[in-house]
C-alpha cells in the first residue's frame, strides 16, 4: 500500500516520461498509480521467505497436534479418551462462561468472542482451529509454489520486484510511444542518460526499491516483444466505420444498410 503522495509522484514521473497526463478519466483512476506496482512475490529475500515457510509449517504441526488430541476421528472408539475429553471440555466451558461475564463489549470482535463463549466455547474453538489449520495449509501451498518459481535457483536471486516494476514501466512506454525504450549511463556520472532510465530511477526512489537501475532496465528492455511495441488497434474499428451515420439513409432507424450500400463501397 502506497501513500497518496507517492501515487501523485508516480503519476508525475510517468506524465513527464510519456508527455501526457498519467491520470485517467475516472475518479478511482485519479487516485491510482499509473501502472501496476504490486509485488510478484511478497518476500524481498530467500531468508525472509524461509522464515515464513518455517513458521507456517510449525503452526500447521501445532494446530494439527491440538486436533489430534481432542478431535481425532481415529480415536472415537477409545472410551477412556472420550471420557477425558468430556471432563476437559466441561472445565473449559465453565472457565469460558466465567470469563465472558467478566469482560465487557466495546467492539464487534468482543461480541463475536462472547457469542463463542456462550454457544459452546470448547467445540466452537475446535472448529475455529480446524478452519485456521485449513487456511495455513492453503498458505503452505502458495509458499511451495513461490519456492519453485522464485527460490530454487542455485545462484543469488535477482530482485524480482525491481525487475517487475522496470518491465511494467517499459511496456507502458513501448505501448504509448510505439517504440522500445532505451537505456544508457551519462558520461558525467553514474546516472541514467535516457528519459526511460531517469524515470525508472525516480520510480525506484518513490517506491523505495534498492536495486541496480542498469541491470533492471536492460532486463526489462530485453523482455519486450513486438506485441508490446505495436500500436494497439480497436478490433471493432471496421464495424464502427460500417455504422457511420453519414453513410446511411434517413429511413434506416433500425440500422439496416441502405439499398445501395454496395455502390457506396461499404
């Protein structure tokens, strides 16, 4: 999430780069960045990724352990365990009701918790734990996907966010200008010498991205295809020409071609 000030700065950078107002016509677009700035992955380093992965795996193990102790279907025939769970649930329910009476209600979350306390806290909590376990299992699947996509390379990984932002800006430039952006370094110092390079440098500063401008720009330019550079055409353009009112007679209220449409070369 970026601030309104950052959004304004990004729009100003793109406006200068493209020679037009980067903002769009709608109210929503007026307060939106000029291109997508979301992250392709949410971790800046493999260390950060592995830290979350380990936490999610540990949480899954702990939540699963709770359910295996109190709600394992394979143990449903164990009379002694069932009796133990029944005694434990009664004690937990009593403690929950007492706690609910002591607490006040200030927020909606307080009311939700009070409802849980008073409608079967023990087994209600097991349902919440089960849902929490399911959510963490889903997150583990997503992390495994990210691991295959981003973190299983033998060499030091590039800054994927920096590359993604550079490519999105390069595509925006190419589609607007119908040509590839260029990149170079000024002979007077280690600064970009082209409009695209300077704009990318400004974008990185605004988004607080710490990465090589040169390598990201070169990567982005190399990824551009002819489809990125070719001017976008309206697939319905021919149809709109056919529907030009100046080529129809006054009796065509329903839009049928006039009798002599072939002679007009429509």
